[in-house]
C-alpha cells in the first residue's frame, strides 16, 4: 500500500502537538487559538459568502491593513 509522505508528516506533527498537551483537547484548542491570534499574517473571514463573491484578504480583515495578498482584478 502506498502512503503519501506529506500526509504522514502531517500526522507526525499533529501527534507531536497533541503529545505536548497530553492529548487534552481543551489545551490543544487553546494553543491553536492562541497561535491564530498571534499569527502575523493576514486573516481571512471564514464565514460563507454568496456564490461568485470572493473577498480579498484586506476586505475580510480591514484592521490588518496588509493588502499584499489581496487579489487584484477580476
């Protein structure tokens, strides 16, 4: 059976992260939320959008003000 090395690596990273918190889901979730809060990159709006509308990173999070990843044009 063939295994995808990228998927295997993701599983190893996930298992190592869970082990750091003794597989406590609340502690894992708190760490992921903290990491998300402190992440320096642009944030996106995870809410669903009407079909055909894809907001740019700046539109999704105007307080961030980083439009380097904002989509330009149609």
